[in-house]
């Protein structure tokens, strides 16, 4: 037989694209259209309905950036269309090849009922099937003119990322708004041909099935009447039935399709627009559920549900009905799909607590899996946190983006730092916006790493980020691919069902231990430093407010624990941990609002804490320690005078001057407190840090070396830092001023001032305080650089085989060598409050109060000694998507802690991030809880969420070893239970002599619910 493949393929493509596809709508009649431009921000439907509309012609530009234009479209179904399937089809002037992040609209009835959205790949609104001739159609269309920030593939800066800079030039040109007849036979033929053609092109040149499909298509095209596509469509479809009905091979891979619409809670649009995106997409989803009984939609992010509940009650009612019908599956159990590295441990716990409670309360459903397809890597504490929240499985996709190494598994057990394992899956289709194209089906099978051990994978399908979610076309593709020779099989099912089947099929799946590090998007640990600082501050202020509110509730008559306020503030912080807000990868508008929200949260939390402390009494001035460790530190009184105090963990002490073990001396540029001697060079670096206790020099080279690197990644500016950034740099050694600013027996300080680059300045105050080996470097930057990253280096004279960095509820060790490509790829990593370097008998910690990104490297000197260097990433200057990212003022502190053990690093991290609070007049209550036992660390103290008055304490083992100890309460203890994260009992805790016995495995998290007894004499 002669090879006619090329002729057939070209013929089928042309006939499909130019004749079949264009005949899907058999007839159209234009709507009469009027328009009203809403002034400023979006308005309620009632205001838009009452507005004065003006005639609007097709082909007219509309929509200033971030504007809302309301269109009134009216028409009448022609009499001859009676009995046909009639739809409204609206093209707002869609642009580009991405269905999200551009023009989109929600179509309403005139009474305000939302019907369905209009999106680039989902332009129809069903009117009637069958239609009645003469039927009147009258819609109000709320159209959003959101800018296409992704235009030019992020290669150019744009002012469109903030309404303050975007201008008012119309972005779109309205193409068409029509009543139309959907020719269902042609529409189905269109999908038949698409599915077969795409499958054919993915099969091998020597695969008989490819040629069978090609010749079947060729013969079928002979039956297509080019002058009457509609009339001949049925015959063409009949000719294709034999090749569409051949069953898949018995060994064919099975893909579990799950409807999905990945909607970033903010990214290239502000939060206010996400509220509308969810209403549009969820309207589409519930409409599709009415059309397809076998459709199942998985949706995470409780915050988005709450927005729809509060702003679109009719859409919310439809969601509730779909959940009851089993077609809508709440998943994920988190408040938002948060970043996987940066939120603190307690914050990750609260993501699950608030998220799971929402789904239980509103749907009676407890979600069983973690759904995080798009976050930028995942910390090694996740398995334990997820399991303690009642989850059985974990799903993500982003690790497929790795820049260097291909991850070896798609289905596996993920083991966390404490030993907890959770069943985990990465969809090999490598997208969370699948549409079941032939290429996607082939890719999923080709990629799948578990061949021979397992035979199924999951594919989330649907257009995200405002694209409208799953479509009827995707559902029709799934039906055709359910059992088709040459293809993987598709079954649409709940993700819980997929994970149950996958686990049963593959119980001995391989194990991956430790973090899921994404070899990409490493700059998300640093970009938008003020946003990250706001998160860190908020997390610690929430801890402080909860502790002292609990203390006041226990000891201050008449004080009422602020459950509702704390709940609201926690949810605000959790929202801003979304994986495009906290990582710093959103537009300027998002980060401007985030900074304002963090400032508001801080004001409210300071007020709540002050109120709780004031309620404790009107006694002497006291110092309050929110840290879980005893403190002996210098604080300042209201008039600024330094005072040395000793304060117990989670408790308070009088503001009384206690003699420190050694006074601070200042001799020129040398600070000495009897524990460390710090020498500052004329260029402002630390020329020497001598640990007087150990009798050794800490630094191998000058410390606190500020290095300015050129920082232009290959593609994603705000997301990425590529390895070549190290090759061009300038060391900032020109100090304009190095002066002693404080010389007191309790404090010695030296200020270093620098100017550099494009008008940037840095002022650093290097401080040594009595009684502490910690050397603080308070930093004030006025930053005006572009495409640069600033790092601070501490080269220490330690041969450290690995670094230890704090993560959620523990720490992780990473090799300091680069023997393998996996180690070399970790050239920029994340950590929380501290990084520790150690050799047997000695260690050093670098502590921070707001940064996350850092790198660790080591070299061998000519004298044979080893220099291990920690470099903190302080601030960046990406220009896309926010051209002004990080510009302006930054104030933060980092510190060097010589002679530190891991436990010292843990305590030092808490101390720097939880400054002692001085209250001028307060009572002296006992700490709510106190612990004994090394490594037993209190992370949270609060009242139970059910308002029962029980006290909830969350502990963890912080050193990485086994811990035994006791927990003692500052109130009569009547009973104690071990609970899950949602404060539900798991078992009774052992109480002996009024204390709770605590036994923890390495990094174990333990939640205790403590029942209060009667006070003596009560």
C-alpha cells in the first residue's frame, strides 16, 4: 500500500478546522447590545441594573484596565428555530492563548440570578433545548477588563499590574454577541474527529492502529458534504463509529479524571477580582453538573467558598446542591492553597484547622487529602501535619517543573522529619489544567514512572485562573476516551476513589524521605521582602495575643477571650499565605494591599495583647516573655533606659534591674561583654568574632560581608534565581561612616552607613548586649536597585558536613557539599528563624527575624582548615510582574550566635522574633503552662475553639531526638487529652501529681487539651 499519511492528515486537519468546526453553530442572530461603564471598583448587581445604558456596536473598544463594563443584551428567538438547541454566544474580544487572566464575564438574569460565565474557551450560555419561537432573551453581563499580564511571556515590564499605574486606555474590542443554534450532530462530529486525529498523531509511525484511524478518517471525510455539513454529519459519525468503539488494551494505563479549576487566590489580579473569578467559574461548574451526571469537580480553598457564600448566595446554593448530589467534591482541607515552605508550623496547622472545619460545618464532609498542585516545593513536616489533621493522601504537580533532576516517582510514600508517611501522587500528565488532548494522554503514559508496579494516575481537568473550569467539550473527550484502543483509559471519579484504588494496587510504593524541594522558583524565598516580613510578624503577634488572652481568661475576672477577633485575624494571615502572595510572585496591587493588611493585623493584635495584659491587674511594671524558653536579656523601659531582666518561659517577671554576669565594654570599634569580643573593621565588616567561652575565633574571613549580585534569571523574574547570579557581584566595602552609637554597661553598639548603586543606602547597627553571646545586626535599607540581589555572608571556621535550617516544627539537614546533581541544585534554599552550622563540640547559628532564603557553601583553605559560609538573601529587585518590587525602605534584624547548639538556635530564633514586652502596670500570674525536659517546646497556647474554656497547648520536639518531660499548668488541672489538630480527642493523657507526662519521638507534634478544675476555695 502506498503511504498517504501526509495527504490524509492534512486533509483531515483542513476539513476539521475550516468546515466542521465552523459549522457547529448552524445559524446566528445578533443581540441588541447596550453598555454602561461602572465607575471605579465593581458595583453590586442592583446598582448596575438601575444604571442608564447606551447603545453599543460590535467592533467597539471597551474596558479600561481593571474596569467593569456592564452590557445589556436582548434578543428574540426566531420562530423557525423552535425545537432547536439555542444558546447565547458572546465573544468579548478574547486575546492570547491562555483562557485565564484576561476579559471574562458573568451573565445574569434581569432579577440578578447568576447564570453562567463567559470565558475565552467557554463562550456560550444555554437558553433552551428545545427552544420556543419568539422567546425573549434579556441578560445583564458583568464584564471584567482584566489586563493580560502574561502577554509577551513575561518578557517585558508592565504598568498594568496596579490600577494606580495602569491608565484608562480600553484593552479589548467586543467581537460578537449572538443568539445561535447549536448543531449537536456537527458538534459531536467535531469532537469525534478531534479525538481520533489527536490519537492518530500520537501513535507510532509503525503502529497499525495509527493507519487504521487515518484511513477511517479519510473514508469518513468522503461522506462529508461540503455544501451541507449539517446534513451529512450523521453519516460521517456513523462511519467513524467502528474506530471509536474499539476497546482499549487490557493493560492500558487508567487516568482518573477530576474536574478542576485552579484559581489562584491572587496573582496577576487582586483579591477582589478572585472573588468574582470564583463566582464565574463556580457558575459554570454547577451548570455543567446539571448537564453531565457523570461529572465530578474537585475544589479546594475554603476561603474561596466563603467568598461565594458571602457575595453570591445563589451560586452558593447551587454548590451545596452539587455537593449533595456527589458531583462537587470539596478537597484539600486548607483555608487556601498556601505556599509550601514559608508559613510557620502553627500557621500550616491552622490552614488545615480552619479549612477542614469549614467543609465539615457547611457540607458535613471531612476532606481526606491535601490538594496542592501548584505550590513551590513542600517542607518535610507536611506529612505529620497533614496526618494530624486527618488526611490520608497528598497531591501535587509542581515538582515536574524541576530544572535539573527528574523526580523518580509519581506514586510513593512521602516520609517527613518525624517518620510519618503519607500516600502521595504527582500526576504524570504534568498539568493541573488538562483537557484530555491526545498529546496529554500520551504524555501521561510516557512520563509515568511506576510502570510495572502500578497502572493508574490522576489528571485534574479544566481551565483555571478565570478560564471557567471544565467544559462540556472536555467531558465529551473523557467519554470518548473511556475505553479506546491506542489510548489510556479515562474514568471521571472522586480523587478519594483514585487514591483508594492506587493505594490498594501499590501498597509497597517507594518511599521519599525529607523535603520535596522544587528545583525552580528559588527566589520566592526572598522576593517582596515586606510581604514576607508582614507574615512573620503576624504569625508571632498571633502567638503572643493568644497566649496572653488565655492567661487573662484564666486569671482576670470579667475578661472575655476574643475568639471571633482571633479567628478573623488568623484567616486574614492564612489568606495572605497563598502561594502567589507570600512568595512574592504577584502584581504590585496584591503586594500593596498585603502590606496594608499586615499593618492592620499588627495594630489589632498589639491592641488585643495590650488589652489582655492590662486585664491581668494594676500591679508593678512587668516584662512578658511569649517565648517557650527562659530569657535573661536586656530590655528598654518606656524612657529608653536599658534594664537586664530574667523572665520565665511563657511568663512574666518584674521590670527590675538584675546585675548581668559581665558588663559590656567598648574600646574603639571593639565590643566585649565577657562572652564574645567583636571587632568591627573600618570598612564596616566584622573583622573578628572571638568566642571567649570557647577560646576560639569564629570567623574564617570578614563577616557580615554585604555582596550585591546581578540577578537576571532566565525566565520568571520574581520566582527564580538562577545559578549564574553568583558570577557577577560587588562587595560593599565602602563605608561612609563607622561610629559608636551606644556605650553602656548593658549595651554596646556601632553604626555602619553605606551608599551604593542607584542611590541605595544601608545603615546597620551592630549590637552586643550584656549576658548574651548574640550579635545583632539591625538593618535599615533604602533600596533602589534593579535586577539585583543583596546577600550577607558569614564565613565561619567550622567544618560542617551539613547545615541545619529551621522548618515547621523542627529542622532539616542539607549537605554542604555538591557530590550529586541533587545537592548542586540546592544552591538556594529556605529556612525559617535560624540556620545552624556545627562540627563535633562547636556550632554557630545565624538567626533572622524576617528572611527565608539563604545559601550555604564550604571551601578548604590553604592551611587545611575549612570555611563554611552562610549567606542570607536580604532583598531582591525583580521587575516582572511588579516593576517596583522591593523598592524603598526595609527594616529587619539578623544575628550571629557563636557557640550555639541546636537548642540554642531554637531558643535564639524564638527570642529574636518574640521581643520581650514591657507593661507599665500588670499583675503577676503564673504561666499558663511550663515544661520540663530538653527538646519539649511549646508552640501555641490558646483556649479551645469550641469556647468550652478548655486550654489547648501544642508542643513539639525541637532538637531531633527523643524527649521526655512534663507539662505543668498554672491553673487547677482536671483532665487532659491528646487530640488531633482539630482538637478532637485521640486518647487520654497521663496525669501525675497535677502534671502531664510528655514523651515525644524526634520532631513529634503533640496537641493537648487541658480541662480546667475548680480554683481552691471556689
